[in-house]
């Protein structure tokens, strides 16, 4: 079956012209822009050659621009779409821009395939930016006509950069937090950097305190193993400890310490955050200049110390608590040999009086509670011990009246009585506690440790007993010159070793503690990184980089945008 359609345009039925109004060989204004011509009249393609000969003639204006007869015949009918005069191939029905008759000619520059446009990554004189897409909300508007507020679009074809503003509730650039204000002391300081003891999990919202010991590494914590033990790699203050054995230490990324001749760490800036020059695995990051900085000797020397508070044996059982500990407030007298010559696998003293007579202790089970957390028996408290610096490399902590737990532990809850101090009888104190502190040092051969105090004191160096002042007694003094004991202690010059001081205050009516470290030092070196501002590359954290470090030229000396 076949069908034919004959269309006649009112007012002109002469067959000489296929599209009455255009001569043979001329392009038809209704074909090159068929979608615009059929409804917009002669202005739809006024810039083409055909516009003067077709769109402007009366014959075509009536027969082509607005009549049904031509709209059907011109937009792709068999009668008109197949003639040469109309260049009305199949492409005429809406895809004419790609035909030879039209594409690329001056007559239709608006559809030229080579014309630049928004989103092509090339910033034209008429464009404010071009980031290679036509999406809005990313710094460059969807039409490339404007840079959106708060953004910088420095490089054409590249993503725009949000300009960090501390206090705007967004974490950008070098910011590590932003709690929507610029006040310090609330966890996020005035320059939008984390403050110790806080975490800021949500941008724009208040920071919250961290809890060291909850087994979650948060905020500025280097570690958190959920316990109060020293010597296990993570202190109760949530800082990393050196891991050393017989003078040789392993690297601990994020501890802020670079060991001599280390091959595992290229850098260590004291954290495991990315995009600050030193990666989370302590490898150098591109776009930064990093240097090893040797820290000066600290003043004071601050050591973590763990106290464990006990109830004296004279306190009866009550309120679900057992009687006070049998080794506290129960005997008197100096006694050496209570502990073995080496520490156990957990770094704790080993009871050496098992099966032997002891003046002041009552068995291994009781002794093992001295320096371990035992609920209902002791209460741990983590603090810091500060040793002010003296002359040269000497540090000393001196407390003739050593009562660090007067308002803490069992006495704070009324479950242990305060007792009079012999030096100040009117002052009631909290007796019955132990302490443990550790320090790492590089052995050079000139170190001398001295201690004066009461009651029990044991000093271990390289896990070996170096000083024994055991028993319950008044203040006594002891010292050890490491060079005289180097062989017995397994010390080699240049090695890194651990020093541990265990102390117990077990009886009224006095308590003192003096620790002197002379010649002990630890090589404190860490990495500090700065961005390579001025290298013509906008690195992570930079807002701009104009190839110099001069200010007042739009891009500051630190590669931040200078805004009017």
C-alpha cells in the first residue's frame, strides 16, 4: 500500500520554486534552525546568508515562517526535506547543525562546533571563571559568569578553592577544626587548630573533652590503650612511649621523635594527620619543605607518673570494701631484697621474698597489687612530675613533704581517714600510696642518679635493679653512677635505655621524695614542615600561588588570597 500527501500553500501554488521565497541553490532559513524558525519568524536566524533572501520576503513570510503548509513540509516532509534547495535532509528535523550545508559556515556562527563555551575549561574574556563544568555551587557559577562568594578560582579548568575563614563552621585548608567561633580554650583555638584534651567531631558544632583511657584515640591523643600502665608503649597521658630493648629502639610514628639513623621514618611531626607535610605513616608529602629540628633541653623535665592510693590495714572492712591493704600502715623497718634483680614481662617489680621471712611485706599476692590497678583495693591517679632544670643537664624534683593525693583517692570519698604529718601535726594528710614514673635517656657515661626519701624506692635501668632503698623508714639517700655499673646494667654508649623509679609511702608519720637526674638526656628531634609557597603550584592547603612570596599582589607571602 502506498500513500501520497500533497500540500498546497495558500496564495502560491506555482511549482517552480520548491519553497516559494528562496531561489534554487540558496539555503533555507527554516532548515538550518528549524526549531527556531517555525515559531519565531525571521529573527531566528537573522545572521545567516539565507536570512536576507528567505526570511525577509513576503512570499516566504507567509508560506514559510508561519503557515502550517510550510511547517510540515519544511520540518522534514518528503516534499521539502529531500530537495537540494532546502538542504532539508534528515538532519533538518532538529539536527541540522551537523550537516555540511550549515556546520562550520560563517552563516551560522551560533552553532559552530569549534566555538568555546562555558564548561570547556578555557576561560574566555567574557567569562569570570571556567572550572571545566557547568555545575553551580562549586565556586564557578553554572554559566561561568561569576565566581561564587567565598571561593577562589585561580587556575582555569581546575576546581575552585574554598577560601578558609576560621569561625565559619567549615574545616578547610590548614584548619584542623572549626566550631563556628574564634575563641580559644573551648577545644578549637582562635586559628582553628585543635587544643589538647578536646576532639571536634562535627564542623560548626562545639568541641567536647576527650577521655584519656577510654581506648579511643581522639583529638590530639597519640594513643589510647585504655589502661594506666607505663612502659607498654602508650602512657596513661595518651602519649607514645619509645619501644626499646637493650639500647635499641623502634620507631613509633606520631610520637614526635626521630631516632638516629632511622630508615623507617622520613619525618615525625608528633601526629598522624595527613596534608601537613608528614603523612600518617611518617613519610614526606609533596608540596612541603621539611626540616629536622633538635629541641633544646626542656625546662622543666616533665615525666608521667601513676599514683595508686591504698587504704591502711587499720581501716576495717565496710560498705562492701575489704579491710585495708596488709602491707600499708602495718609494720616498720628498712628491708632490702624485697624485689628481684629484673623486671617482669609487664615491666613490674617481681616479689623476691616468696617463702622467705620479711619484716614489712606479706606475700607475693599482696605485693603484686602495689603497682597494678585492683578495683576495691587501690585507686589509680595519673599526673605529671615536673623536675626543674638546674645547672648544666641536671634536673631535680624535691618535696620534703610529699603528699600528692591529699584531696584525692579514698580520702576524697571519706573511705580512708586523713592522718597527721609529723612535720606539721595540725595538717592532716593522705598516706598509703605508691608511685611509678619512667624516663628514657641516651647513655653517654656521665650520668648520676640520686634519691632521698621514704619509704620504699627501687630504681631500674635497662630493666635491671640499680638502686634498692626498700622497707619502711625515714628519709634515706642513695645514688648510682652509671659508668660504674655499665657492665652489670648492660649499657653501651649511644644506646637508648629506660629508667624506672618505683616508690611506696606505707606508714605515717612523714613522706618525702627527692629525685635528681644529672647528665641524663634524650635526643629530642622532630620534623617541622612548611608549605612550598611560591612554586607556581597551588598545593593542598594553599589558596593561591603566584610564583613569589611577596604580599600585596593578590596572593600573600603565605599563599593565601588577599581580598579587598
